């Protein structure tokens, strides 16, 4: 089962990493340079997770910004 490769804590070496939105856009649209863009989704995800699990964020010494 393919899902087992993700659930064991490590990805199998032959499983390709999923591209981000910017990487996918750069592949589809000529002239888009993925190196010039910052994909904010990862930042938003960890900020949301730090707010949801403050104890874990404190243990990892992550400072979550207050929600607006």
C-alpha cells in the first residue's frame, strides 16, 4: 500500500516529493521563475499549527504571531 510509505515516519527514496504551487506554475507557464517567488503556504501552516497546539510550539521554541 502506497500510504504505508508515508506513515512509517520516513518517505521511501523512490517516492517523489510533491511540488508546491509555485513550482507547478513555473512548469506550466513560460517565464515564471520559481526562485523569485516565496510560497507563503508553509509559513501559514506552521503558524496555524502553533496556535492550535501551543504546548508543542513552546517545546519547539516557535513563536506564533497573534491571529488578525
